[in-house]
């Protein structure tokens, strides 16, 4: 049985948490395949807000098994804190033994490097994600499965600090004391090892049996992909659908339906190009009405209009079968709504995303706004202006919009047949 997939097609924060939570009620296994606790999914159920950073959004389905895949970098400290929100995770949460660990020194490296970059700072969350992936790629990282042998893991970490003594000194980072580090590792072993498995083999067995429906979820969005995003202002992993294969150990033919998630407008956190950003009162209004502040950091998000050029690019890159359009209600009350349908670049009008997105100027088309869509659950009840807006986005992205969200609550969702 193929595994269905959810992927963000903008700069992250598209509302994947709500859709995964909504769809997860129909799935038996929900898997996270990349990123770390720098990403956050906010889910509202019956008026209660739950923030998730590492645990898959399917955790709110009491019958679902949730897997943190090998492509995720895991902060044990952050994961343990997140696990405290739930009473009994036995059998409901599994962690790949190949997932890499984030230690406190990774966070220290992250923050120190951002300070040194000065005006060229990337705008990271300072959670140690980049340094952990760097260690992984340079074969200096440590996997969660290594917690089975604390003595060997401890010796490797101490040797790592000795070999990089000059580097840590230059960054102003003091090596951890050996006994304190041992105590920390012992805690992680005690608390996390019961959840550690060979996740790839677990998935293969379940797919071969064909009895369980599987849903895959990524973090962040396509435009932050390390290869296909707005480099260097990107994250340190592959956020696109293809990342699910390497991040879980699946083959391309194992992927079933791909649902892309997009807001009815655009946001971005951190530095980097953002063609449709609104820096004036309209951007402030989008931020306030959309409560656009980071789940992980609390930082205000940069806000702007829907970028159909970037969205079409992302849909093609991910092979999206359909889109879920989120936060349509945030546009309530706007007299006019803009959509970027092309770019002006080096004296020409283009309809594709160039590698130099910093120097494009968006070409807009305006749409009539509407009074209110908040809480609407049926397509026919939407104002005609909202229907026309959605249909225009379908045409521009060349992708069907099958789901429309009209409030943060799980129930306020239109499923189009």
C-alpha cells in the first residue's frame, strides 16, 4: 500500500498541522521525515491549542502510531518536553534509531555563527538544526541508536571536542564536563530508548501487509528546501516530497497521493527573498488578522500576497495531486486582494522561479474581496468572490484545490468533491 504525503509549498507555516491532524483521523501510521524542533505545527481542537515541534501531528488520533524518521534531527531535551503533553505514548510514538541527535553544543554553534554573520545572518531559529545536519554530512554526528552504549557515545563526544578544540575556542564555546554529559546521556537513554526502533523496517513490513494506511508529513516548506529553495536562506534539509524517501527509507514508488499545503496569502520567517512581501499597513493587517507569529520562536512573520509563480513551481516540484488552501478567513474584509501571476526580471516578464529570486518584481492581478468566510463548512456557502479567488488560484497553479480551511479549528474545513 502506498503512503500519502503532505508537503508545504511556500516558506513554511502554511497550516500543515491542521491538515495532518484532520486527515490523520483516517490513517493508522503518521510519519515525520525531516527537519527538527525549529519547525512548529499549531493545531486547534475544540478551542484548545496544541503546539508540536517534533512529534507528528497524528498524535491527536489515539489509534495512530507516530514515527519520527531517520531524516529528522532530534533534540532529546526538546522531545522530552513535548512528550510531557501526553499521558501515554507507549505504542503510539516510535523514533528511528538512525535519526541524528542535537546536543546543546549544536545550539551554541548555531547562535555563535549567526552572531558572526552580522548583517548577512540567515535568520535561523538558533535551535542547532544546521550544525547537527553539518555533523551528519561530515560523518561526525551521533544517532539516537547510539544511546544503547553510553560509554562509547560519551568517548566519541569527548574526542570530538578534543579534535575541534580550536574551533570551539574561536566560537567561545566551553566543552561540557564529562560527568555532566554522562548524566545527561543516561537520562536520554532511560527516557527515549523504549521508543527507538528500526523505523524503515517497521514501515516496509506495514506496507507489505497492506492493512494500515500511512501518512507522511514534512516540516517547513518547499521554498526553504536546501537544494530547490531560496539558497542560502533555506533550512538544512530537503523539505520537498522527495525528502520523504530519504528521510524514511522509502522508494519513490511507495509514495501515493501528494497534497500540497498553501496559505491564501504568503508568509516567511527569517531573512531571504520574499517577492510579494507587504511592508506597509496591509502587511501589518495580514499579520494581525492571521496571528502570524512563529510557533517555535514567537517571531513576527513577514507577510504578503499569494505568489502563484512560486506556488506553481512548488506544485510541479512536489508532484502535488491537490492543494489545501489554508487561512482563507484571514482575508476577510479586504477590499482588494492581490496575486502575483508573473515576475519582472532583468527587463523581461517571466512565469518561472529563477535562482536569483532576490531581484524579481512581482506582477499582480487584483481580485475583489469579500466580507466573511470564517467558519463556513460548505462550498456553496462561500461568497462568490471567494469562490472566484479559489478558482483563479487553481488555474494559476494548475492544481486542484480540494480542501479549504476557514478557521484554525479542525471542523471549519471545506472538502471539495
